């Protein structure tokens, strides 16, 4: 269907922009850490694959819009501090 909407208009209308705001991502990461204590404990004990469920929650709670690389970096910093 032909519309007069620009790509920017469509992205805004359907909330399709990637989340790159560090503050917002940090909030998502903190919430995922709080909701996944066992995975966090396993990660801190050396089981690096346990980061998967935590990242999965971050992805789900952001409706797939979070910048995965930035989220992973923030998550690793928080888990290692």
C-alpha cells in the first residue's frame, strides 16, 4: 500500500528504533540480573554460557530492540564488579 509516510515516520509509529541509551540499557540489565540470580551466580563461578538466559531476558523485555553488544558489555561489567 502506498502511503505518504517516510521510513522515519514508520519507525516511530511502530517503535522500531534500536535502544542505544546507556541509562535505559543499564536499567534493563539490572532488572535481568535481579530476575536471574542463579544464572548470575553460575557466571561468576566461571560458567560463561549462563550469560545466555540473562541476555535472553534483556532481549525479551526490550521487545528485541536493545543494542545487544552494548547490553552484553554492560552486563559483563556488572557481573564482574
